[in-house]
């Protein structure tokens, strides 16, 4: 039951990440577009359209800028949203090159319809964490603490990935938790704590990280039972497969992983 | 309260004593009005003269800018309309469409404290008195105009007002019903023991219903008196037109009244100083050519400006030396070949004119 | 207001129904009208065509569906009643009195119409939440917290639905002759009695129409409700919330739930139409 001291760690990570970014920048200025894995035959060019889970927004935007610098003449456009919604628009014919989902289940919607080219690969994993009010006034140190009477806890609805994951974790701990609300997505759950309407929420580590000092994060061991895999796949009808492959390579490269882990993602 | 106020109050402990001043952006009403109990006063005037504003001020629906309002010695100025012992019959009656005739009449007694049963009993008595017992259960939209008017009167009277206000009580009726309702209303008003003030622009209504006329123009009283006096001695063009007289103002010297602008008129009365001369349109005789043998001193050269049928006669509007209105038979009009623009000579005998001091 | 029709002879009613109606319509009106009609109806037809009719009985027998429906009807009705209690007097104030900034106040009243409901929900949290401007006092003085409660659902729905009622009633009041109120005061009625016994019955059709609009809006309310009151089955999970969440992983269930909501609201509106709305 460790309560991670995020704030200090974050500062260290930010410092480290900016160092890494600087390194990456200097690397591409010296070696040019030869470093990308997808640039084996010809230089990638044109626009890459990436559909990505909302939780990836910050990291992917950083990676997008990096990609455009590494490959002059390219442009990365994003469509961030709920994985289900994105999957639905891809199977509905939306013109996208890459799909990065927040769960294998949503990726399966796309692969089931034969809309993906090749097998999706897991590029990061996300773990649950308890978000508490700043300073953790209710002294929450474990998942079991959330079942204390009088505590207002919000969970994600089980129809969305973070809700399924929370259920798994609670089951693993043999806990019965009645929340005040089953929120429609992870951001809503987090907002309830940010606005101090709820005392705690079970959300992803990345969300706690993104919320800065508006919430505190509390790790719990049961979260290991409910780790979420994030698969990424090239789409069958991708208008720009060459550049798409190059972008996917960047995401899975060491540089990409550094940016992602800075946002709280775990390595696959 | 000042001494002066004290005196006025003691003088008029009964009836209405009002000085109504209402300032609007483009209009000022300044009207003194008194009436004794049992008296029916008609405010007569053209549209926009301020009659309805005066009525609303009496009812408390429009606040007074200044002036005063006393009824039976009690000041009403600051009293809200619902506390005033005033009943109002509105121009289009404003019967509550969702209530039966009986409940419309019972509304007032109910608001003044009677319980539902009592109020209905009182209302039934009033409807009976108006000859409407059979229509007690009818909603207003099923009543004829005359019936609705009587319900409105019953509703206003059912609260036992000390001042009854009627705004154009007959205007919404067709000509035939009007005759009948006017006679009924006259009977009810004569039985009413408190003050009644009615507003109308119809001289006939005013003369039949009222004991006294107060003529209002541009927010001011221009003349008041009994209907017959006003009919004979109009002091403004508006009243003269209403009572169907040609009216001129001038300066009298003996048997002649020299008009302010225009010719002189010979009269039988002997006066001096500012004076009015009036004569009815029927006293005018028209000729196509200048009459030679006529003894009439009042002979003017005119031109036909317009013609219209007026009952079984033709009414001719003339311009020229003396603008006037003349009535003549259809036959005479045809013989004279009258048409707009036709030159005519008009004469009036001195014996048919009426002069009085202005 | 039913007697409007009942008290009139049948012949009149028949004539009224056909007054001003023609059999033919000019093409420039007819074509866009039909396009508009098709646009409104096609999605509903698609819903019916693609509805999982075979699994429908099974979808609809779950207790959660009926709980959500019961809660939806209850909350929408409560929100309508609340809107009536405060909305009708507000409409009267806007229509019958003058005060500085009245136009501005009217604009404010209609604001929830243009505000995205989710933003409305956040605004409600900021006002009535546990940590909100008013809510913190409610919490510390009376121990009342509104978010995550059924009362919270009613408040969120009222916030979104009341403007419909206020606008409808205010319009009716403006059209109604204020002199009836004056006539009532000359008969000894206070302004409130005049309002209660004369104005209210006169504008009843407008109030009914406004209440139906507000009820329908409250029934379909989603954004403000889920943001302010959260989502908990039996307590704050109304039908639209259930539909939205079902849509995440079981579109067929979402369609089934929508059909239930649709059927119930059509039934209620049709029942009310005959009773109230014909006179207006």
C-alpha cells in the first residue's frame, strides 16, 4: 500500500523527458530521416490520419510534432475520442491510417470487420489508480478503504473500459463497493473528484497524471489484475500506409515509449 | 389636511368630487368632475379626448399625477382599485370567458368576502333583476351582445358600488339591440342611488342616459350642462357637429354677428360682444342662381364640396364665403343638379338662427 | 378548457377544423415540407427497421430497464411540476410587470436553451454541488447534498426544461388581454386573486402546452443529468443515460431502450393532446 509521491516524481520525469526530447531532436537533425523504421525504401510524405483513444492525446500530440520534424513534408492529424466511438467510425468507413485503441476489446471491433491490416500490437499498458482529493484528506491508502461508509466514490460504468477494469480489480480483492455513480467515461469520473463532488474515483494512472495537482494518486496492488493493453494497428483502407507505418514505428520506438511513460503509461 | 380641504370635504360629504390630473408623454388630462348621488353624468367627447383615461383614473387603474378624488367624503386617491367602492362596466364587457354568467356576477361579492353560496344567491338576484335568470348557467360566448351587456352591468352592481363607471356601454351593440338595451340601461341607472359616470362618444346615448353632460376635448372640459342646454347652445365645433348644427363664433353688434373670419350673420337676438351663432342644416335654402326676390339678409355664395345621403335627405357640405352644411330633399337636390364643384347660393332666415354670448 | 369545444355545437367544430384548409399546396411549399417531414421521420423509421425485434422481449424484461423508465417518468414529472411552480410566476413577472433590465432577465431565462446541457450540468455542480457556491452551505447547514441523488436529477431536468415552459407561458400571457385582470381588480380581487381566478384559467392552454414541452424535454434530458447527478441504477440512471451507456457496447440494447422511451412518450403525449392541447 504505497502512496506514490507523484509530484516529486513528476518533476524528475519532466526534467528527464525534456532531456530525452532534446536528445531526440539533436538525433534527427544529425542523422535525418534515416532513423525511422518505416523509411527503408522511400521517404514518408503527405498526411497521416491517426484515430487514437482520448487518454493518448497529450503524448500523441508530442509524438506527432516530433514525427513532422523528423520527416519534413509530412503532417499528422489526430482524431481523439472514446475508443468505441472511434472504432464505430472506422468500421463506418472513416478515412484513417492508424487506430490506437484503449482496449483490445475495442480493437477487436475493427479487426472483426476485417478493417485492420495485419495484427494489432500492444504498444503501452495502462494501470488503474485511485484518484483522491488533493492532500488525500480521507487517508485512502488501499482499494478496501474505498468501501468505508460515508465515502463518496465514483467508478466508471462497466460498459466502458475503465469500469470493466475497476470491476476486475475489485473482484480480485474480493471487495464489494457501492459507488455514488457509474460515470460514462473516465474523464467524467475524474472531473467529479476534481470538482470535489466525490471523494475518490478509480481511474487510470495516466488520467491522474494529466490532472496535475487537482487530485492525488494512490496505487493499489489489485490494479495489477486489471492492466489495460493499448493496441495499435494499421488500417486496411489507409490512404497513406507508408507514413502510417513510420508513425507507428515512432510510437513503438524507445523515444516514443519515453514520451508515453512520461504520461503515466506502462511499457507493454 | 388644510382648512381649505376641510371645507371642501364638509361641503361635499356625499357624491363624487374629483380633480383628475394625469400626465402622459404627449397628453395631459386635467378634468374637474363633481356629481351628486343619484346623478348620471356622461363624459362626452371625440376619440382621444381623455374620457377613458378619466374613467380609469376614477377606477384606480391609472394613477393620478396630481389632483384629488373623493367619494362620499372619503379620499380614494391612494386606494388600490380592489379597495375602491367602484363598479366598472367595460366597453367590451370583459366578462370572464371561463365562468358562467352567474359566476361572473358572483365574482365581486366573492372577492368582497361573501362565501361561495352567498355570493351565488346575490348573483342570482341580480341576474333575475336583469331578466337573465334563464341564462345563469351560460358561458359569456353563448350570450347575445345585449345579454352580455346586462351581465356586465349586473356584475358591476353586485358589489354595491358607490360609483358606477360605464365605458361606452352600448358601443359594442348593433343598432337594433342598442335601442332596446339603451332603454333598459336608462331604467337601471335611474334606479341606481349612487353616482354613475358614463363615457361615450355618441351624443344620443349621452342625452338619453345622462342627467348632465360633461364635454371633454383634448383632456379638458369644454362645456357642461343638461343635454337640452348643450344641444341648443354648443360652444365648440365638435358639439355643434354632434348635435347637427352649423356653429360660428364672432362679435355681436345689435342684430348682426360679424364672424371672426368671413361675412356677417343677421340674427333675431340682440347682443353685443363675443357671441356664437347656430342654425340647423335644414334652415338653409339653396339656389343655383342668385335669388332675386328673396328677403333673406343672409345670402352667401358657396360651392358644393361633398354630398351624402342622410336618412331620406341629402346633406350637402359647402365651402365658400361661409362654410356650412345644408339639408335638402332628394327631389330638390336633383332639380338643382347638385354635384361636387357646383356653384350655389345659400340663404338662412334670421328667425332660424340662434345667437348666444360666447 | 375542454368546454371550449364541448359547449359549441358540433357543426361549428366541424367547420373550424376545415377553416383555412385547402387540398392543394404550391410546389415551392410542398417540396421542402415533404423533405422536412422525411428528414424528421427517416431516423425514426431506421430505428424501427433495425430494431432487434427478435431479442426485444428478452432485452425488455430486465428489471433495470423498468427501473430506468420509472425513474425517467417520475423525474420528468417532478421537474415539470417544479417548473410550473416557479416558472409560471416567472413568466407572469416577465409579461406583466416592468423593471429595469427586464429584457436582460428574459435573455438569461432562455440561456439554458442554448447552453450545452453538459455545461449546464457543470454549472449546476458549481452552484449546488457539495463544494458549490450554494451547495457548500446546504451541506454544512442542513447536511443536504444534491449531486448523485434523485433530487439532483430533478434539478438538472428542471434547469434544462423550465425555459420551454417560461417562454411558452410568457407568450400566452402577452397574447392574453391584461384588462381581464383589471376587470377582476375593480371587482375587489387582489392582484394575486385576479391572477389565480382569472388569468390562470385563461392561459391554461398555454400552460398545458408549455408543461408538455417541458416534460418532453426533461424526459429526454441526458447531458446535465449525467454531469450533475451521475449515473446510478434506480437512483439517477434515467432512460437516456441507460441508452447512452448501452450504446457503448450493446447497440441493440440501446435501440430497444430507445423504442421503449419513444413508445411511452408518444403514448403520454397522445393522451394529453386530447385532453389539453386541442383548445390551444
